[in-house]
C-alpha cells in the first residue's frame, strides 16, 4: 500500500493505544474514584453514544465540504479535549460535558478516517487497507490495555488522570502525521452543484444497494459487537459463573485472535465475494452464541475455556467484516458524497451499539438469557439471508475482496 496509507494507519495505531488505556475504565473511574452514583456514571457512558448520533451526520457534511484530512484533525482535537476533561471531573455536570465532547469528537473521527483511508489507496487495495486497520486497531487496544493494567490503581486518582491525559495526547500526536498528507483527502475537485445536483443525505438514501448495506450494518452490530460488549460479559460473569479475571482472559483471547488472524483471513478472502464473507460472519457469530450458551452450563476451568473459545470464534467473524463491508461502502460512494456515505455507515454502527445493550439489559434482567441468545442465533440466520439478497443488488465487480472474482 502507498506510504500515505501507512501514515494514517500508524496514527490510528497510536490513537488506539491511547483508547486502550482508558476503554474499560470510564464507569468504574467515575464511580469509585470520582464518587459519582453508579447510575450517573452509566448515564455518562451512554452520553458518548448519544453524542455520536449528532456527530456522525455532521462529520459527513464536514468531509464533503472541507475534506477528510481536515475533518479528521478536527475530530481528533475535539476528542482529545473531552478525554483530557474526563481526567479532571469533580462534579456530575463535568462528567457529562467531558463525555459528550469525547463522543462528539469520536463520532467525527470514524467516518473521516474511513473516507481518508479510502482515497489514499486504489479501489483494489481498499479491502487490504481496512483489514490492516482492523488489525492495528485491535493491536493498539491490546497494548493500551496491558499498559493500563500495569499502572492503574483505584486508590490513586493520579494514575487514572495519567491514563486519560495519555489518551488525549495520543489523539493530538496523530495530527502532525496528518499535516504531512497535504493534498490527500481534500474535497472532490468538482463543484458540489446546485439544486437537485447538490450533495444531500437524501441523495445517498436513494441508493437502494446502500440502504441494504445500512440495514445489514445495524444487524451486524446488534447481533455482533453490541451484544458481545454488553450481553456476553453480563452472562459470563452472572449465570455463567466465571470471575472478572476469567472474563478478562476471554477478551484478551478475542483481541489476540483478531491481531493474529486478520491478515491470514485477508489473504484467504482475496478474490472471493464480499457478500459471501458477510454470510460467513453471521454463521460464525451464530456459532459464538451457541458456544456461549453451552459454556453457561459448565463450571470451573471448562466454562472459562468455552467462554474463551466463544470469544475466539467471534474474533474470526470480525476479521471477515473489515475487508468486506467498509470497502463496499466506499466503492458505492461517489467522491462528492463519500463523507455522507461513511457518516451514515458509522451512524448504523452507532444505532446498533445503542440498541444492543438496551435489549440485552431487558432480556438478561428478566432472566431470559437463553431466549435472548436463541434470538441472536435466529437473527444471525436472517442476516445471512439479507447478505445473500444484497448480492443481487450490487454490481458483480464490487462484490469482490481485493481483486478479480475466483471461479
């Protein structure tokens, strides 16, 4: 891939290490260190997602108006401001302002960075660049988590402040790297047009193939990432009976598996259908939830091993998304609407991340864990069928990971 792509990926790795420092700790930091009620701490965490509902569409407008590179720099600086603010929370309103600022900044970063990566490489390289990004992202989270585990101390406010300030610094240090990419990620050379030709979200939503991708993305997050982050830990440490330390092992297995498997999976998927890769994702995630249910019936080391196995299977499914879905979004997007396409794609992820914890919380709180996971398995089947139907609604040349289709 071109040097410009590696610069963006390097900056993303740096930023991911910073995020890994703080990712697991926000609620417990606000509650145990800053003394906020647990309900308020949870609401502050939810504020990040709510701010993203506003930030995602604005990001699309900014990318199409000013370019992805400048928009990404804005997002990084806004997120850094919010993250640094979390380090100095002394009252509930401080927490909400800081987390809203952080969420708004991150909501700008994701679509801007996807748009930037898409234009630093050729169309044939997009599957590769998004797959490598997924690997670097998980590697950064893992490195940051290991560093945080070695320094964090619930009896030391300064240890948490140091983590959040380092997280903010990792975002700020990404900016000089982007300054070296002049001319990359600028807005399209053509004028945006007037009247019916002017760029609008309405224009994007008239694309029937992209509408199907959006629905599929919400479903991917709902039955996948959202449930894995919300329902899996609650079930594993509740009805599943494993300890918090054992849960940490399962998540470490997940992160390590993604880092090790992403590039081999990219080579394996090369030349095959993107829609086929998405169908495989749903199949693997259905298997994840079957194994999770089985793990809940076991005790001791066997339960820990099976929960870790479920996390590894989930990781394998993750590795097929990055070379398939984000490149397809950017291949469908014309240059003048690229920001809006990526913004709506990110908004679909945000929607899934908001819905999944709500549904999981109601189901698990009512003692309906088995019914909930059986519902996820059924929804995975629906998702696989939806991916199959998408195949008939996109050009065959776009339904290929990284190159010509194999016979």
